[in-house]
C-alpha cells in the first residue's frame, strides 16, 4: 500500500478542495495497482485534460455534459461532479482533433469545430498550455535530466526518457489529469534508477546517418526488443533532435519501446557498462544490410498501387528544420492534381514557418501546413484517398490500418516527388 506524506494525506482529506481530493484518490488507487511505495512530485504534466467529443458529453448529459462534468467523471473517475480549479502543476495539452483554421479541409463539421473551440476555452481557463502537439519538446516544454514528468504520447515519452534524460512512464489521460491537480505521480517504472538500465544489445553494422535510416533502425528496434530497453552501439552517426524523434516514434510503434540507450550518444549511456549498469545482459541482435532491407520491405508491404493520391508528412510533428526542407524540395513545383500534400506541425513551429515565409511557399505549391493533430489522430484524409505515402515509419505503421488504405514509406524527398507526380518511385538505396 502506498505511503503518503503529511501533505499528500491532507490533499486526500480535502484540504485543497474536492477536485484535488478526487485526484489524489485516483492516484492512490493507481499507485496501489502498480505496487508503488510512494509518490514523486512533478511539475511537468502533458495530457489531454477535459477535452471530449460530443458523444462523450452526451454520455454525461445528466451531469451537465460540460467540461466540468467530463473532467470530474471521466478524467478523475469521480462518483460526483466537482468544481475544477486551475491546475497546480505546469500542464500542457497535447494533440487536438482538428486544425483550428483548416478544419473544413479536414472534413470536420461546424458542430465539431464549435465543440473544439469550447474545449479550448475551458482548457486555457484552467491554466493549461495549449501546445496541441505530440512533440511538446519542440514547442517549449523541454525537461532536464532527472526531472520527474507525467506525459502521455508514446513518441514524446521515449524522447523524454532517452534523449534528455527526463523521467516519465507512458501515462494515460486519467493519471495525467490527476497529476495536474495533485502534482504527484507514482514512484514506479522509469522514475527509478534500476528500471532504466538496458536489457538487450543491438549491434548496428550498417551506416545510420540520416532521418530515413534512423526511422528504419527505430522500427527494427521496436519489432526486435518489443517493450524492453535496448542498448544500441555501432555505426550510428549524425545524431540530432529530429533523428531521435523519428527513431523513438518508430520504436514505440513497432514494439512499445519507452526508453533506449545509444552508447556515446544518449545521456545515460556514456559506455556499455553505464547503459547496462554492469556487463551487457539479455540477447544480442544485429542490424545489418539484410535486416535493413527486411525492415524496409515490411513497412512497404502495405503498398501495391503506385498511383499516390495523398502524402502526409509530420509524424511526429515536423520541426522547423523539416518544414524548411519540405519547402525547399517543393519550391518551383506543384502538387499533382490527383494528389494532396498535408504537413503537420505544432502551433509554435507553424508560427516560425509563417514568419519565415515557408508556409507561403508550401501553399503556393498546393500543400497545406496543418497544426494540432495528424491524420491518424483525427482519422482525416482527403476524400477518396486510396494510396498514401509517408516519411514516418510510425505513420506508415498506423494510418493504413486505421483508414483501410495502402501506404508507402520513404524519404522526405521521395514523398515530395510523389506528391508532385502522383506516382510512388521510392526505393531502398
């Protein structure tokens, strides 16, 4: 049974109001289920608090069907509806369901947009930052090494744990919403030193030096080690934020990886001994030219027809560097009449793209730069989409299965070319 400090017991007893008491009650049940002995304090929480589709609000119609009802009954799993105060922790809202400006192009209705606007007003009024992205670290929320966080979103979690050395489990809506009020999360899993040690080795024997190959290696890694912690060493070069972003997202998609070590690259892997906490253990896997090709073939096994009618970039959400590249690749060209090109990013990064003229360059070519969501989250694709192309292993893994379409995986340049020609011509170099 979890042990509470005097302050935590006071919160549970209602000293800070009923909403905080309900939050602590949920977190106590959560900690007991995990077998956590105590809590850690967090002031960095990222989730999707209180936002709800119209059908969820209808479900809670008897309780008022509003933000207050959804947050109380669904987020806090409360038996009653309580007033929800401003959040006590620094809190961020992750992905939304539609672009605030291009929602019509995404096929959303007036009623859905009105619901979206209402939720945004409520989120902001409760002191929650409207990042609306799966990449909070690109939009101003960058943890420091050792910082205890409570984050949702698998690709953000693996980035937090691995690249900056923050500490978070892959949380859910309920635990993050409660943590926003209580500033607590169970001291379990990746919050503890022993849990963060490597479990298997991957020997990288083929050059991995660009975003495309980092994504391929990530997909191989997840499929190979599943939900354990891999330690990678070998021919991995040119690390950067966006390369880690694509590696982690792919590994989290194909296998549920929440943390990885790259020897000499990530902060908790100065060497093999540091990454493993002693001699290497577990199994040793090899990523060579044959494994690279098999991984590429697996990702492209959902593509048959080379007539592409949709290209989706920005999973996880594009950085400004990636938007600049896309704009440069398409400048002077035009999206094919039989194709659509949607690029997704955060509001913060789009503001930079607007200021730099890159949004205008994309628009002039017939592409749309969208924010807040992606095609998988919103289940929004252009009408009649049958064959899509992606530069993201994660989106290739998910969207064809979600939407029942074909999909191709390749480089950003191959995807831009497909958008402009309507034909997939990607191949493995």
